[in-house]
């Protein structure tokens, strides 16, 4: 979807609409998540955010994280 259509109230997102329907029907929320060092990470699933979360999970981060 082109960015200029994001504010158009008539534009729908069928995936989000289905998630909201399930949330209302079953009282559940689903979020994208990852498991990092046996802990659930919920947040932005994009490379920089995931990389930062992985680096933050170390007591002493490897040089790669710098």
C-alpha cells in the first residue's frame, strides 16, 4: 500500500482486522515474537531491533554488538 494511503480511513488491512476480530471474540492478543536465550521477545521484528535485543541479552556483549 502506498504511504499516502495510510491516513485514508477507507483503506483496510484484512490481517489486522482478523486479529482484532479474534481479540474481541476470544479475548486473546497475538503479537509477533521471537525466543532469544529462552526469553520471549515481543517488539519490532525488523533487523536492527532484533539485533539490539540479542546484544542486550548478553552480560558481556561480543565485539560484534559494538
